[in-house]
């Protein structure tokens, strides 16, 4: 017996899976997060083996886009289902609802590298219990996958997933029936998109790969003793969590809860920016919203990753499994304009000194840009207006050296500095009373650099303030 006229995805998976292990709501949410991370990595590996001119997959998700990696957002077609769709009329000049529906429901987006993808938003009826579920359906040529984080009537959450083609098919049928109810004119096209991907069982190598990625993302849940549900056994009361672990779990939950709505706001903003009839003042305001959302999403990603590393078993070993040779020049050329804009907003000057040739370094491409940007963001917050920052990149033996140093004398030769006041907030954060800024503390930041194969050294110079030096290992063939 279903809760509504159509089964929710949780109900579809529950009735088709005979063995369901009970767990707490917190554990279910953790399983959902690590499974999404493993799915994202699996999709990245799948995309690496496909032609860049193709659309290798379709993702149906709720209540917001779940993947933020540029390669996925640029090459996968994404459809987002939400029970509370954004009302663009609140920011837009009046236009006919039918025209608005065409623009919101199917918007073609051009990215900076001239690839094309589509983002779509479809509503769910307010009474539909599916609106309370978080889900992700993935369709590719190699596999189909459904992940669901649902909630029972008693408020307890449950995570379910399946690679079985028939179960994924039933999940799509349940979701497709809702499209027929709300947007019948769009169902045929969306169903054709789904049917483009074969209904075949995934190769066992894919399942093994997903399992390995899942283990890499899995965090420690504590060494609690095994409990039994039988009335003949009485499980001991679990020991209270240490304050440090509670801080980490709170930070993870906070970062996740902030990041999810910001991702939705950013997606809606970018959809609106694709319109050709917006007044200039509306465009400028939307661009500010997009920039602020992106900046805060990246900060939340960094906080979440730092908290995740604190929970990982053998964190450096697991993180180092993602290290690959990469060209630092590409990342710097993309990041430096953003760093300069951030410095200009604080009335700072950023001078960058780059080598003529960049050697290949070994690091984590997905994390390096975020970690560097987060470090420079924190560095600029600690400097007074009018200061200069020098970013110098050079080789140092078998490592690449990137140094951040303030240059106070470039505008005022008589200026001397005092270290900024920083107060600890829990195990990972620090607070600057002068600016109100909250950021990762230096210990957590150093931990992040270690996780991507690098090393951060902080030196305090009385006349010149803090000097930050990052070392990244060179690829063996490029060592000097």
C-alpha cells in the first residue's frame, strides 16, 4: 500500500530489495553523502573514456543539482525535480507564463569551452511525498543507478541504492508518471532521452570500481559494539561522543545544509542569465548573486572536505590515491583572474611572478584549485586595505614552490604590521574579530595540503607579516 497514488522512489526500492539493514538517520545521511561522492568519481572515470563531443549521460535529481564538478555539469544532461520551484517572475519583467515555462523547463547553456548542455527543472505536486526525498537517477551507456535518501512517517531516514536495471526502470516509471501529471508535453522527449541508454546489467568491473570508490569515501562511524535487535539481547549504551568529534559532525552537517540551497540558487541564477531580454541592472545583480553563491559553495566544499579528512581512516593514504601528474599552469591561469578580483574587492594589489616553463606536478586536480583559492582568500582577509600581495612560483629541487608574501612597502614604506587576532572555534575553524571572517585554521589547512600531496609552511616576519609557502612534488621525469 503506497502512501500516495504513485509510489515514491523509496517505496520502489524497498519493495524490490529483500535485505535492508536498519541504521540511524545520521548513518543514512552519511551513506547518502559518500555514495554521491563515489558516484561523482565513477562518472568522471566514465566520461574520461568517452568522446568530448558526446552527451554521455543523463542525471535526474532532487531537490537540487547534486554534482558540481565542471566536467559533469558541462557534459551531462541534468533534470532537477523540486516541490518548491523557483518563481522567476519575482525578478523578471512580466512575460507570458507559457513563454516562461519554455525557458525554464528547457534551457540550452553554452559554457566557456563552447560545449553545450541542458539544464531542466520540473515541479512535483505539493502533496507528493517524493518532494521530501533526495534522489539521483543516473543513466549512461555502461550502467544505470538509482540512489534515494527517504524518510519514514516516524521521521527516521533510510538510504537505498541499486544498479539493477529493472529496479532503475521502475524508479523511472514512477518518476515519469509524475512528469505526465505535471508536464505531459515534456514526458515523451524525456522518455526518449532515458531510452537512449541501454537496459543492460552493468559489467562487474563497474560494480567493483564503485565499491572501491565507496570505500575511499567512507568515513569512520566509531568503534561501537555490535548491537542486536532481538529482545534476548540488551545492547550497551554507546559512549558519548567526544567534543572534537561532535564539532566535526556539526561542521559537516552545516556545510552540507548551506551548500544545497546555494547550489539551487546558483543554478536558477545561471538559467535566468541565459535570457536575452534582461535589463542591464538585473544582469549585474544576478551576476553578483552567482559570484557570491559560487564563492560560498567553494568555501563549504572546503569545510566539508576538511571535516571529512578528520574522520577518515588513514586519511593521507586514501587521499593520496587520487594524486596524479597534472599541469599547474592550467589551474593558475584559470585561478589568477579570480584571485585578482577578490583582492581588488578588498582594495589589495596582487602581483604574480610565474616561471617561463611549468614542470608537471603530482597532486589532486579536483582539490588543488579549491585549497589554493581558500588559502589566498584567508590570506587576503588578514591584510589591511592598500597592501600588496606577491605570489611567486618557482622550482626548488624536486618540488614546486609557491609563496605568498605581503608587500606593505609597495605603497607605504613606513608601514609595519601586527599579526591578526585569531580565535579558535572548535577543532577546525578560526575566527577573526576584526573582519568577522570564519575560516579553516592553519592546522586544518596544512592537513588539506598534505592530502593533496603538498606541504604548507607558515612563517611570521615581524616587519612583513605572515609568509605562506606551499611545496608540491614534481613528477619524477621533471625533477630538477
